[in-house]
C-alpha cells in the first residue's frame, strides 16, 4: 500500500496538469477592437495628456474647489464605501491566512480515582495543522480575495468621481441660475421703463390703453419669473449641502458671485480610446473578471485530492510541578489524504457554476467598455453641436439687441406701433435665455466628458484607493 499511494499521486498529478482549465473568454478582446481615437475628434495626436491636478480646477473657481473637497471628505456614501473597502481588506487577509499553518493552544487537567486511590494528569499542547496547496486551491481563493479588494477600491474611486462630477454639475447649475437671474432683473428693469414710457405717451394721447395693458402685463410676467429661479437656486444649495454630509441652515438667497469663467476649457483633439482604462468602473469590472476566474480555478481544484498535515507538541505529566520538564515532553505528527469520489456531481456542478459566473463577468466587462466608449462619443458629438449652436446664438443675440434698439427708437418717434417693441423685447430676452441655456449645457458637457473619461483628458484623479489597489496586485 505504501508503494501504491505515491504512484497513484504521480499519475494523478500528470493527468491533472495536462487538463488544467484555460480561460474560455478573453476579456481584453473588447478593448483591442476599439478605434484608437474617438471619431468625434480630429486625427491630431495629443502628446501630453497628464497635466496634473483635478479636472474641475481647470475652471479656476476657488469656491468650487473648496466645495468639491468638502464633499469628498464628508459625504456619507463615500464614508460608507471606505468602511466597505476596509471590511473586504480584512476578509482578504483572513482568506490568505488559510495558506499558512494554524497553531493553537490546548491545556487540560484530569483527576480520577478508584476507592481511596486518586490519580491526576496535566497536559499542555500546541496542535498545528497545515494543508498542502497541491492544486492551488488556496492560492486561487487568496488571489480572488485580492481582486475583490481591488474591485472594491475601484468602485470607491468611481463613487468619488461621480460625487465630484455631481457636485460640479450642481455648482455650475447654480452659477447658470445666477446669470438667468441677472437677465431676469434686466428684463424687469426694461419692461418697467417700457411701461413708464407707454403710460407717458398714453397721458399725452399718443398711445392706446391696450398698449398700457400689454406693457403692464409683461412687467408683471417678468417679475413673476424671479421667485421660481430663486427656488431652484435654493434647492441646489440644499442638495450640495447634503452631498457634503451636512444641512444648510441658511434658507436665504445665496449672494451673487463674480464672473470667473464664460466657457469651459477646450478639449484636445485626438483623444485616445485608452483613456477609457482610467474609468474606475471599467477597471472594477475587469477586477471582477479576474476574481471570478480565480474562483473557477479554486472550484476545479476542489475536485482533486487534498493533503493535510497535523501535529502536536507539548507536555504531559501526572504532577503539575513536573509539567514543563524534559521528561514530560510529548509530540505527534500525522498526514492524511482525502479525495472526493462520489458526491452526486456536486463539485462538478460547483465548478460549472463558477465558470458561468466568470463568463457573465466577462460579458459585463465588455458591456461596460462598449457603454463607456459610446458615452464618450455622444458627449464629444454633443459638445461639437453645442459649440456650433452657441456661435449662432451669439449672432442671434446681437441681431435681437439691434432690433430692439431700433424698435424702441422708432416707437418713441411714433413711427411704429407698440406691438413692434413688444415683439422685439420678447425676442431679445428669449435669445438671451437661449444663449445662457447653451452655455450652461456646455459646462454640463464639460462635467460629463470628464466623468465618462474617468480622469478627464488632462487631470490626475488619484486616490488612496488607487495606491492600495496597486499594492494589492
């Protein structure tokens, strides 16, 4: 029997090494199939994409920088994510500990007797056990736990980037509301002057009562638009406070801020598709693929024989005072081999389930890459069209202003009806609001582009989680 067992083990090893599982799906295939640059960009090459700093700092707004910093420090979802990463890190350490010997301490004292005779025995032992990881099952489980940790760290980074983008978007929406409020104030003042002019002409018999009523209606309408804008502004302030993990007790209107930027920074031409690798959600999906593949290998190894070594060293004595002396030393050692024979196909089914879980992760990863590429393409195309529309609206605003100026001059000289002035006023302020809307959309597009590109196109977005992920690898 002693000669047969080593021979059987040698045969099993040679057979199993020859049928080691191979990765059935290549998770990098999707990346290799993408174009080198995004189609919405020119073919110019960007030599240096890493300019340092955070992408929102390109706007040059200290208030925004401080706000994003407070959100990244106080957001409750992010703090919860930090705790989750720490939990998964501890789990990874516990999983890796299974690859090393386990040593424990045991102590006992016994007393027995027969009639008037009594005997005592004392013992202290240090039992140890160790599983020889012949097929890499424990190593695969440890590797899977490490990839779980990396995925959790990338998910934490994705949440941080999403919060930064959400904060910047809300802040820019607030700035856009300030501009709309300024235009609303301007329209109120303009309609007020028109009403005073029409009333003056009416008193001199140069205008009809209908002109007065129309001017008064537009004046009231312009004033009625302001409270709704202030309500939106206050809602944004409260949402920003919640993101930062606090409650904004100031329910008043925010103070107007000076203009610090007019249009978002330019986007370099020829952005490479490799920027998608900066996206933490894509990296997290890739780490999940690696983790599930390691678990597939562990499930395969569970079907093979396992060898466990056990031993114990310690002291045993009938007298407590002699327990730790040389004659009382005792030891034992043993080795055992177990191999599943019949389990109704349970282990094979577990391996198949693990393999299918891996395949699902690969498809999810490919979908994440496709979605990321599509989001960038859409954002770049939207930016191109927004810039085109912005240029046209600038021309429209110039023409609308000149039209309004001419109509007012001609009305004051009695050459046109007030209806002409009314139409010119409405067209001008409508063009103003459309221009502001496109400018706001351009800033939101700036936020979207940086979010869908992961780190943006020129700003570093490094977190402690990134460093921990590199260490875990």
